[in-house]
C-alpha cells in the first residue's frame, strides 16, 4: 500500500451570527449550483423526553408538517411540490431537524413556510391518530426483526433508566397514551428562537440570507421561562449478557462498550460562541471503528467473513452522542456458529488492545476515514448539515478542521491505549434459536 499524507484545504468559509432573539445563523455561500439548502436544528429529541412520554419527539416530527394555524396538510404539501422543493423533518436522540431545499428563486417562499411550521403547528387530532397508528405498526414490526430486537436489548442493558435506553419510536404503552396536549406542551417548551440553529448553504450571499431570516423569524420572541435543564439518570457500567430466543434462521450477535461522548467531560458549553473541546479519545475511537468494521476491507469483514466464513453480515459503529456513547460490533451468523462466532467477534476486538495497528493499517484507516469525510461535504445539503450539527453539539464550526487534524495525528500507541481503556468490558446481546443462544455464556 502507498502511504500518503493528508493535506488540509482551508475550511469552508462559514459566516456565523446571532440574531437579537437568539437564533444562531450559519451561512456558507456556494454558487456552484442554483440550489439553497437549509437545516433548522433544535436542541431537542428523545434525550429530553420523560420516560412515560417516550416517542413524543418522533410523533412531533411526524405531525409537524400536517397543519398550521393557516395551512392544512394538503396546502403545505402543494406549496412545496408546486415549486419542486423538498421539505421534511427528522429527530434523533440529541436534536430535532427541519430540512428544506429549493432553487434560489423559491428559497424565500420555503423559508416563510418553514418559519410557520416551526412557530405555529397545530398537530391536528386526525393527523396525530394516523401517525400514532403508523408508529405503533412500526414498533410491532421491529419486534419481529432479529437485529432490532438484539439492539434494543443491548441498548436497555447499557443505558438502564437513561433516555438513550429506548428506541426513538418509543414503546407501545407510551405512544398509545400521548395526547395532542403533550405535543403542544413539548413544542412550546423547546421550539423557541434561543434554542434554534439555522444552517444555510448555497447560491446566496451571507448578508442576504441573514436578512431574509431576520425578516421571517426576527419577531419571534422566546418565553421568559428559561429552557429546562437536562437531568438524566447516571449511566453506570455493569456489563451483562442478555439473550432472546427467536425462531430465526440465524443468530444476531452484538458486543457493546460504553464509550466517550463527543464533548470533553470537563466542558459544559453548548454554543459555538464558546465552543467545547471534543473528547481527547473521540477521534481515536472513530479510527478504530473504521479499521474494525467499516467496509469490505475492514478487519471484521476480512477475518470473520472472508477467511473464516462465519458471518452473513458483520460491522461496527461508534455513535456520536452528547452523553455516554456506544461502541458496538455485531454479526449475523448461522445458528450452529453462534458460540464460535461470538468468540471470534470478541477476539478481534480484544486484539486491538493487545497488538497495535501497523503503520499500514493505521494509514489505511486514516485515508478511508478522511476520504469518506470529504465526500460527505459535497452538496449544499451536506454542508448545511455538517456545520449545523457541530453548532448544535457545541463543538463550534472549527471542529471541521480540528477533527481532520485529530484523525491525521492519531498514533498507533494512542489507538491501542484507547482500545485498552474502553474496549475490554462488553455488554453482550444475542438473538437466535433457543438451541443456539441458550448454550452461550
């Protein structure tokens, strides 16, 4: 393999300003195509839900575009589709997102619509009931999917009473009792200008974008009550082994490790005005994840699937979270290979802490990661997403360059030390035929 060094290009020029009402605006002028993309981030999501309201933010995401004080669901859809634009919502554990994309000439119209959706949704009862039924169907469907069952089991074991323990969809019990009042109360609490980040990228000058946003949302005022402080139960390390018997053709094996949040534990900042440093081990764990389970050349794929023929599927992921994260390795294997497959998965992870990555392995992981990172910032939508996400996490837009530098400077010794610290005490989750999983300790 040819080893190469990474040359960092100047960071995308991002203009950042804070409006008088607290809205943070990020603008990247990119005249390449006549398209403008915008991402509206709110610091909300399942992490801010009470246990008895699990799934609330998902329902809000599903119903937000179904009606406002002046527009019906059909009128909203027609307004978007009539100009060929796109508009949608999403929610994760750590943020709520409204996304839009339009040609430059239609951006103002779509911005006005987005502003109305954020400020005055009505969550019509009929639409709420429809989305509730769809959500309940999705929850029941997931209970029949071995991977989802295994991951839910792993997540509950690792996070206990913390909101991260539950699926973003919630549970049948919690979703069934959520009311329109619950949605309106959550909206009133978290949908406010001092909790909003707007990230824009496209053929628009920064001063024009800021002026448009000011004209549409500048009169939106925050309530006098401060945002509620997040108080989640502590996440305590207690590795356990959980199994679920299911009549399937294969077994799903998962090893989960508690891993650092993206933000350094000594920092409490939540604004790019005073950006927080990332955790010193975050980049090294991202590199280890890339080496271990990212793609057809990854260690798990080569060793467990190609060489030993044990895996139908095999991979790993390290989530980016504001609270304690997960480093997870998983595989699907034939039922008769459950025990040997679990041993193989565990041994490949253990090896990271025993034998340091070779120079070639380390550079290959860096090249792959930095290449994929660059490809993830090609479109206006990707640019708006990346920098809006960093702002929401509290890392600051400079993290774009800092992260790449951290990846490039990670040594094999640091990566090995990180593996020794975090990847030694796995939570185990198995789903498969009872004859297979019951015999594995």
